[in-house]
C-alpha cells in the first residue's frame, strides 16, 4: 500500500490516466500535488468529477504535502499526479518516499525542446530530472502501462 505511482502529466486527470493506470495499479486515491490548483476550488471540483466514482481525489500544495507525509502514512494505493519535475524534486528532497517517476505528458511550448510525441522539456526540467536520477529515482517515459518504458538516459542520450 502507499504510493503506487508518481506521474508527471500536465493534463493531470484524463481518460488515459483513469482507464489504464488507475485500473492497472488498482488505485484507490489520486493526489494532485500542485500549488496553483490547491488554491483553485473550481479546478479541484472539475478533477474530482473526472475521476472514477470509487477513487478519492485530493489536492495539496507541494510543501503542504511534504509536511503531511511527515506526520501521516499513506495507507491507500495512491497515484501522485504532478505537472513538472521541479515539484517532484521538491517532494524527493522533502523526504517523500518513492523510487520511480513516470513521465506521461509534458506538452510542447516554444521554451521546451521536444523529445518524444508527449514529452517536451526545458533546461530546468532536465536539471531536475537528472537530480532525481542522482537521488536513485528511476525516471522513464511511459504513456500507458502497455508501452515500453523509455529511460531518462535513453531520452536525453542524444544530447550527452
């Protein structure tokens, strides 16, 4: 029990997450970790409606979640959803326990370089992902469970 999957997906809760990852990992709760969304009641209620009826959805700010995990053990099978590597790095540095990071979707913008159809990264993103890797987190790109994971070294390998 506890954290079953940590995933970066800038769309957060959507069909792919609900139909594949939640079912495959038998997720009981989805925790969205994002400072902006944690303070937006409208967005929180929209995400709540998008999840399966039997899956609890909660939203926390990054530091708030770090403090909660220091006092409370996560007992349900949990999916952590975040939108960027910097926030994931903050969780790891804050001693939230996880060893794998799934990159699901980081859309292309002019300041990001595209690496795969679904993953585009800024320099700051790459630095955070490399630091996570140095902290013994296995970082890989995998849209759905049936896809073969692409490891971070493979993803960035062309540049190194």
